[in-house]
């Protein structure tokens, strides 16, 4: 059984809001850049919080359409990880548990809610706000180097 990956430090006596999310590590066609989003506050991976009765794949398809106006082909599962952090925007402590997948964009439209940028995996890891997302990018790089997925 896979050992649970946990990032951040859970502060004793602090109440955390728990969220379940799904994210995509999306490589460009050359497989040398990763797509990440700027949300007016932070760089994050595409994806986000699941709604009731939604599967991982349904969540990714919905969030990618909302965030960057694209359809996504979902590849292999990279893993699951949790991250403890403080959200200044929501003024609360959060425990975000995320499932991470490789993804490939198909058909992108003009309408989108966030600024989508391509950058090298190292630059993405440096700029991403959440540690479990940084880990997922590195996992995606590892898979892309050893597999012919996408």
C-alpha cells in the first residue's frame, strides 16, 4: 500500500477545513514545459475542489473547462497527497487532499478564467504555491521520462 504523502505542518489545536481536489500536470506537445495557472494571488496547477458526487475525472474536465477553456484528456494517476496551509484569501487553515493526474489538452477556446502559462518543470516547481503540487510536477516529470504516455 502506498504511504500517504503529507506536506506542510498540522498545527496543534488549530481547526482545519478539509477539501478534496483533483489536479492535472499538463505537458506541452514537446513534453518540455508544464502548464500552470496564475490566479491573481498564486501559481497553481489546473484543477480544484470536487463537488458532491463528482468523480476525479469529472472534476478535472469541469475545472479545466472553467479555468482555461479547454478539454482535457486524462492520463495516468500520479498519486495522492495532502497539504496543510493557511489561506489568506479565505482567512482559514486548510487541509487539501489532492489526486494528481497527467493530462493533455485538446481543443482550447478563447474564454477562460485564469492566466494559463507554459514554463519548464523546474520553473513551475519554483513558482507553485502549494508543496503537494510541486511534488506532483516532479512525479509527472519522472513518469514522462520513463514512459511513452501521451
